[in-house]
């Protein structure tokens, strides 16, 4: 059940108003054996977070690659994407979409792919099969927080509460609360609270600004209604 809840938690998506964003994603690869091209795509096997807007490929030159562009968030606060490395440079958007749909490729499980948020960041990658474990060497505030949240979710033991306390004013934290609330039920109450804490505990760890915002007030109302179990 914990594994199921983890993947449900990982790919839940939330929506709020936002503007278009620019992104500059760079990568430095230590060992370029079997690596000739880098890809960036917003495609995913998870429909809520998938977008067909971005599918880019660039050659790896002297162990480095770079992507940049503009993305219209269309009401969302941020957009997840996959960075992956390949020897082939002719993978098409249609081929990638087919592999995601048939679960041949699964975001978050592929060893040669790193989940990022579209923003300015630099990745340090050891080699082809270690892309998933790439280190963010510069920028990437939201991606860092998303990685930290992922670690807290995996750790269980209510580590998510400490994550929210460390980042009380973060959108990643705000939606971590929303995500837990979305799964909350009488049947799952004890399990969820032992893993990640109750929605009320997580909400109380948010900043005053977020709690008193229009979204925060609405979230608190939903928490009060849903946790009357």
C-alpha cells in the first residue's frame, strides 16, 4: 500500500494562476560513453502532469548540453519535465509518447532520466545510467525542493512534516498538503498519518502568508470538512 500511495502522491498535480516562464536547463556529463544526445520533454505516462508542448533534442558536445525556451503554464504554478540521455538522436515525440502510454518508459523509474521542474538549473551527471541520480549543481530551487519532498515521501515516518517546516512558504509544500488531503479517508487515515502526518499537521506548518491566502483559507475549509471522519 505504501508503494501505491507513494506513486499516487508523486504524480498528483495541482493548478493555480501563473504566467509563462522561461527555462534554461544545462547538463554536464562526466562519462559520455553511450551518450550522444540529450532530450527534454514534458511528456509523461501520467496524464495530469503530461504536456505535449515540449519535446527537444540537442547533441552532447564536449560532455555538455543545454536547453532553453518559454513555457505557458496555462494556470499551473510549475511544470514537470524529463531530461534523458540517449545514443540515438532520432527518437520522435510520437515514439516517446507511445512508450509512455505503454508504460515502457515510466517517469521516476528510468535510470537514464531525471525528473525536473522547468526553471533555470544545471545538472551534473556521472554517466548514462546515472541520470536519475543527477546532482543539481546550480539553480533549480523548485526541483531541489521537489527532490527533497520525494525523499521525505519515501522515508515515511512523518518526515514530510519536517519538509514543510523547512519550506513553509513554498508552493511545493502547499501542494504537499493538498496531495495528502486528496488521499485522506477513514480507511487510510492511520496509514497516511503514520507515513506523512495528518493534513491539519501539515497545513499548520505552512507560513502565515500561505495559510491566510485565499487558497490557504479554501484549503483549510476542505481539510476541516474531510477530516471529520
